[in-house]
């Protein structure tokens, strides 16, 4: 399951017509879309990545016309980011993609009995707890 997930994250997808975006790019777009007018440090924290990695991704998205930089009148030192019209289309396309994909699994999950659903959820919770212990090492 994790191998497939990792492979999917390496494969670009078309969330807006004619433009392929990688996992890191669409999730930066998502972060900017959900946290309008945020800065580089905040974005790096939201995505749990370094400021250097965030900066590189932002540069790629800027060159693709998906985000724009600006400075506030009250603080000319700090650079903030927001989505362009094209970036907003990618943001919305990302949500449509997840809605279409998750509706299949939701429908499948709903076909199980309440006891089976509890068992599945319990297993996922336990597995998540176990995986989180790796973060503590």
C-alpha cells in the first residue's frame, strides 16, 4: 500500500487543463489556497518542509503562473503568496480529484456492517499509532 502511495506521489497529475503538477506542487497550492496571504516560513511549517524546499517549490509555481508574490503595505520586508486565477483552478481541480477518488472508497466502506466498519477503523487507528512511533526514533 505504501509503495503504491509513494509511486503515485512521484507521478504528476493534471489538475488544471494542460498542466502536470507533482505532489509537492499541488500540496503547496493547497496550502496557499487554504492559508491565503501566507509567507514562506508559515508555508514551510504547514507542510513540514524546509524553507529551502518551500522556496524551490514556490519558484516553480511562480514560473508556471500558479501563484503570485506580494508585500503588505504595513510590512515591506515580508513576502506573501496567493493563488492566481490559474492556481485557483488547480486548487479546485485537486479537490475534485480527491472527491471523485474518495467517493469510490466511501461507497465501498458503507457496504460493510457497523461491526466490520468498527474493526477496520480500529485497525487503521492502531496502525497509525504504530507508525507514529517511528517519528519518535
